[in-house]
């Protein structure tokens, strides 16, 4: 019954969604900037997202945190729109905005009434090249970021353990550095560092502009040319691509802190990504959701609800990356157990699921749910801008995204089992323990 319901819903939502949202169109300006337009006239609202194809990964050794630092400073204004003019304008028209930095990209977005599209594009283009920075606001923002690091990482033992585990899992790659930066390196960042980073990297040929919502293609093209095409493109120097060696030793990281109430077990893997292997990444994601995602997962049902060994167990796969993807597993044991014992229990259950408990019925339910989730995630005006922007920035193409559902449909139970088997045999992992 549940499977039939999912099929009916997926057909309904896919047809109704396609009626309201057109396929994305894209074009490239003379300065190399790509523009993607996703028309959706459900409501007179537009989402504008600009994705810069760099994050913390382009920082020089010893200057970690610069990309995130720059994200903060992009709200400091220009000569034409000084101080908080941009943000205040968005607030005044009832819009919203935010920004975020990852290892592989930096993104800024605004959601606003369609009548404001011209003004929003004008202001976004202006801060790409005309940002006004002073030594004073750089130093003020540095203090804000140091406090943010203290709140998010240094005062949170679990985050500190994660930071340590990633630095070991990715010893050579920038994924091993914290996006926010190491404290001692943030403290050493200067006005000159920030200004140089801005001038070198905030260029149109490093950016993808995504417009989603009640905007037509011709209007988007006209305004993009008017405001963005006049900005000079920058030099694009090829960066040395580094990879990490295989981890041929068993690595265990332990952190103790007096505030920890219950010991937490964690396991981080390096694995494939959608960019390196789309088909098997979809199979891995689908399979790992069945095994470890949420209270309906097989690990949770078997080890929490039935055997009552753990109070919590779960995990997720992150595959939208330029480099290797990663798997995150965690558990809290009800009784005192060593990390080795916890690992053995979970991995034995993992193997049992692959061999006996991952049935075709469960797979078909998850596959339809996976399809349904894909439709739901593309709803609204901001979600499509995020989906297309992130995928394009990490190296996928519009054609890859358009064919995504076809790839999902082609995934078989055998593909899922093979992907999970490879994960089971994967030795590129770090185990961590947080205790008091």
C-alpha cells in the first residue's frame, strides 16, 4: 500500500511541478560569467543566488579562514551603496538574504518581489567589484569571526573532535582544514590579505548567477548583460590538485571533556563523490539512507528498537564535492563499551543488512521515496537555485542534473548492495570517541 501511494504521489508531483517550473536555461556573458534561469511563475517572487566557484580550498597555506572572512566583509557596502544599504533595502521590501562558505564554493542569496529584480542585480554586481574595505572594519570583523569560532567549535567538544578527525582523514587535501580557519591563522590575517583575496578571486568568470522564480529568460539576459557583463574578468590560474594517500593504519582519536554527558562514537570515511562517479554515488546515497538515515533506517530499527544496544545510531553521505565525498556515522551506546566493540557491532550489523535484510521491497520503497524527495527539494524559488548552483559549482553540468531522475531510475538493488559492500571494505576511515 505504501509503495502504491508513493508511486501515485510521485506521478502527481512530477507532473504538477513540471507545469509550474520550466527547465533551466543558461548562457555565458562575454566576461565568462555563467547565468542560469529557472522560470517558475507560481508566485511573483524571485531568488537570486551568486555562486563563486571557490571556498576555503583556494586559501594559501597559513592563511586559513580567508574565504569565510571575505564572506562576512561582502556585506560592508560600496561607494554607491554604502554600509548596510543593501541589507536594509532587502529588509525594507520584505525580502531575505544570507550567505555561506564551504570548502568548494561561496554563495550569496536574496529572495524578493519580482518588481525589485533590476535593483537587486544592480547591487549584487556592484559589490562584486566595488567593495569598500577599511582596516577598521577588517579588525572588527576579525573579532566577530574569532567569537564565532569559539561558539561553534572551541566551546563544543563534539565539533572539536570532528575538526581533529577531518584533519587526520584528509592529511593532504584542503578538506582537512576547518572552513572557518584555525584560530592562530585567523588572528594573523591582515587587511592586505583580505584585499588581495577579494581582488584576485571575486571575478565574473569565477561566478555562476542563478535566477529562480517569476523571471523570464529575456529579462534575465538583458539585465545580466547590463550590470554584470561590463565587469572585467580575472586571470584564472590552474591550481595544483592534491589527493590524499590511502590510510593503511587503524586511526583512533579520543577527546575527553567534563561537559560530556554520554560517550559518543563516530566514524568518518573518505569515499566517492557525485563528480567522480555519479551512478555509484546515487546507489551509495540511496543504500546508506536505508541503512543509517533516521529512525526508519535498518541500523536504528535493529540496534536501537529491537536489540536496544544503542540509544542513537545514524549517519549520512556527503557527495556533492569537488574532491572525495565522505560518510559520517555516529552512535551512543546504552551501556559502557569500547570504541572497538561499538565498531564491531555496527559493522557486523551492516554486513548482515547487505546480505539478508536489504530486501527488494524495502529497496523499491526507498527508491520511490528518493524520487519523491528529489521533486520536493526542487519546490519553491530558493531550493532550485541552491540545487542547480551547488551542483554546477562542484563540477556537474545542467545535462547531468536534467538526467538525474533517469539515473535514479536505472539504479538497481544490486547496484546499491555493491556500493554498500565497497563501503564495508573501505579502509580510509577514522574512528573517534567523545567522553568525559
